[in-house]
């Protein structure tokens, strides 16, 4: 008896936000086992470059997950989807609460919460009922770090939807992976020296002694898609950075 099964080589996998970082690494794992993978993102050049790196049976679709018309255009041609991964990133919503404008917080929801929800709703009629959905949230949902109340609200809202959706949408499975800090192109906006110093500082206080790599998170997503006995779970992938220290 087994609780997991290999992704069939005929499986169709859609990775929204698959042209970079965690999404690209996830698409690469599925493509390597022969799945048909569709990666989406806004920038067609980034998508083409990522598809070339991923190889296998990978195709691209350019769309802005913040725009319902783009989403509808994608799903109109998407066909049946076995596994959906939503790895769209936002960049607004962080900072000290007293200085965080409501417009910035709303932009944070527009950049991540609403794209995830819009994609999931639009995908439902196309998802194989025995398939899976994996959302990529963030450890900020439940970490008590100053300056992350906005991110906690955005990612916490998504994470709190996972258990009820797993019950409501069964037998379709839905899970989330909640990463800690991961070295991806998302961090390119931070100057290199500052980024390295931040990563070094975090590595020193993280039980596994390093920040995450995109592949670490991709393997967690891949496992959740494989394992047909897991649903309604938010899986922390933080290297232990979110564990209580006892101090
Ligand atoms: N890196 C971290 O430290 C970290 C930590 C915790 C959680 N996460 C979460 O992990 C997920 C992936 O992040 P990442 O670090 O892999 O980021 P990334 O390298 O910046 O990749 C983000 C992907 O999403 C696409 N994307 C962004 N906005 C989009 C939109 N409006 N419509 C369609 N596609 C869009 C990007 O392509 P285009 O730019 O071309 O659209 C790209 O393919 C995000 O949800 C992020 O919040 C990351």
C-alpha cells in the first residue's frame, strides 16, 4: 500500500509565477519527470528564458495574475489541469505599521492575495478532481517580526483558507508551502552587499545554518502534489527559522 504516487508522465501541471525563483524550480522538478508543464508570468522574455532552462515539455503563457481578463484568457485555453501551483509574488505591504499606508497595504493584497484567489477560482472548472493545488504563502503569516503585520495579513489570509477549502473542494487536494527567507531573484531589489549581510545574519540564527534555496521549497511543493494522503496542510519550509527558541 502506498500514500503517494508518481506524477504520471501525462500529467499537466500549471505553475503560475513559473518564470523565476520557487516557481521555476518547481516547474523544473515536474518537467524532469516527464510532466507537461505550463509556466506563466508577465514578462514573455523571462518566460522564454525560464522554459529554455527547464526543458522537457514546458510551454509558456504570458499573463498578469492581477488582471481577470488575462486569467480568463489563460484558462480558456488551459484544458484539464492535474496540478496547479501558485507562486506569484507581491512586493508591497511590508514595513512598520505606523508608516504603512493603506494604499500600500491594499497594493500588497492586489499583488499576492487577490491573484492567488482569482487564479484558484478560475482554475476550479479545469482542475482534475483527483489533482492538487499548492499555494506558496510565507512564514510571515505566523511570525511575530516587527514590520511584517501587512505581510502577515496577506499570507495569513491565504493560509487560513487552505483547511476549509480542502474540505469544501475534496477530493481535489489543496495545500500551501510557507517558506522562510529564500535566495531567489525576488531579492534582487535589495542591493547585493545589503542582501548578503541580511542572509548571513539570518543564516546564523537559523537552525539549519542557511537561508533557503528555491529547490528546497520546490521539493516541498512537489511532495505535496505527489502525496495523495495530504490535504488542508500549510507546510513550513523555513530551515527551522520560525521555531520557538525557548528564550
Ligand atoms: N523569496 C523569498 O524569500 C520568499 C519568502 C517567503 C515567501 N515567498 C513567496 O514565494 C513565492 C515565489 O517567490 P519567489 O521568491 O520565487 O519570487 P520571484 O523569483 O520574484 O518569482 C515570482 C514569479 O511570479 C511572477 N509574477 C509576479 N507577479 C506576477 C503577476 N502579477 N502576474 C503573473 N506573474 C507574476 C514572476 O514573473 P513576472 O515578474 O515576469 O511576472 C515570477 O515568475 C511568492 O508568493 C513569495 O511571496 C518568497
